[in-house]
C-alpha cells in the first residue's frame, strides 16, 4: 500500500471538542522479515543468516503474532511448571450499587469512566472486608502456608485499557482505599511523560522492589513484554493480577489494521495469477485487492457479539497471547499467580448464572481456540502448542465461576 499518511479526528462522546491525530505508516511489510535470508539471492549471494526467537510467534490464528515459518527448534524451560499449575483463575464480576454486574468493555466516553469508577468502588469501599482486603489477606495466608512460593509477593497488578484509565483507577483507589498511604498505590506512566507527573515510568517498573508500592495499575500492552518485575528473591513481585477491563481492539487503531493487512498479503502473495498478462498488471491487481481489504478492515466491528466465526477466532487468538504474556509477569521464577477477571463482559452469561459460549465470552472463545491448536494435524504443531499454552489452557478451563460446556 506504500506509505499511509493522514489525519484522524476523534470526537469526544460528550460533544466537548475532540482530538486531531496525525499518523504515518511506512509501507514495509512482514514479507521482508520472512525473506531476509534470500535478500540477495537474485545476485546469487548468500543472504544474512537469520534466527527468529520468540515464544509468542506461534499463534496460528493471530495476524498480530503468528510468524508464517514453521519453527525448527524448541527450547524447553529447565524449570518445572508444577508450581505455576497451582495458579488460580476466577471470573469475578462485581455488583454495582444498582444491584447489576458492572460491564466496561464496549462503552466509551463519560459512561465508561463512570463504569470504571463504579468498579473501583465495588472492589475497594463497599464493605469491610472489601474485595481488595480479601485479596491481600489471601496473599498473606499463602505466604504463611508456602513461604518459598509466596514470600514478598503481597502486591496487586491492576490491568486497564489505557494509561488514562490507569490514572483514573489510581485516583479512585487513593480516595477510597489505603487512604493516606498514597505511595502504596501507583499508576504506570509512559516513559516520555513529563517528569512532574505522579506514577512510575514504564522503564522503571523493574525497580518496583525498592518502593513501598502494594498496588499498581497500567494498560495491558504496557506489561505485555519487555520487563520482568521481580522481588528480592528474583521471583514475580505480584501475587495477584486483576483484569479490570476485557481487552478489545480499538476500532480506529491503525496498527491493528496494518497487522491484519500484512496477514492478508502473506496469505495471498504467492497467488500471482490474477488473469493479467504482465507482472506489472498482476502487481496492480494485487494492490487493488489489498486496497479493498484495507477499506473492509477500517470498517470492522468493535462488538464481540457481532463478530463472525473467523473474526472471533482471530480476536480470541490474539487476545490469548496478550493475556498470557501479561500473566507471565506473575509466574516468573516458577511461582503461581492469582488472576481475577473483573469486567462482567469477560463472561456475561456466567455472571447471570447461565451458560456462556464462544459467541458471548472471550474466555470461552480463547479456550476453544487454544484447544484447536492442541489438536492440530501435525505432531510438531501439537507439541509447540502444548509447550507454549498447555498450562494456560488448563488454568482457563478451571476458571472459577466460568459456566460453559466443556467439549
């Protein structure tokens, strides 16, 4: 598609102005990365020897993560997963003051901010002991029961949808929880944010063990990779992760659009016969079809329930990798983690005491996608899937209060 350059105006939902974004995407696709070893083959030169190393580059249905080159080497961890398998997952929707479970994903603007504030209120100040009180007490009890696995892990990681939402959640918590102990509750902020702002810079998150922080909030993608957050014993510093919001792609996020377009191009690049006579005509037709895909992608739905089967599979595969990477921050050093999914949208039917399925629940959709990877046609595919996602699938299938039909 070449370079994409333009402006995007985003109106505020409260009709009080908006935001004008300038964006530019350089037209370098993933094909160049995959063909790097053959870069100079036209001149009969050997290309650069290339090694792609990543535990998340195998996710067959995800345009964002999956690399279309079959892995040739699997490096297994020396550590046993037995302690990680002691982790506990729970669908933990919270009741609002109106006696309805609080949903956040899928709403925007002021309504979303109010929902976040309501959810923070529900976990921190509705009663004593509160939901957060119970979590901290549980972590202390676990440390007494198994010192080796739970020592110095009395910390909570609160996952939001953005840095702004992390600041909102932190401000609400400071008003309602641990009042006066403001240093114990912090939000993550961008590395390039002004120095006078409160919070912990993303690049400094590894220094958490030297602070009094007990609870830190931040966006999903900020914790996805890059930093191991460890305590003095070089084990995961956080004992509990709370997913405040069910993650969904932002409809007007161009990065997601480019990833999907890259995936389409790689799926169709080898199909060079478009009925034209010359290679230039074939290239023009390929670009024309790519432009049609681009238009379709920019009009994609933002509602989980409106996704068709293939769109849902793509979304669940991508979110499976993202969520598992974040949970990975909590199992470093071979320790277990407690995970709570707070947004009622994670499993809306289960919150009402009825059965969820993959069309309503992201968690059930992820279970279905990973289960398919475990039963792939080729042995190497099944082996890699079990190694990368086996523990995650086992924990997900036993998520407390998740009501679904197990196949």
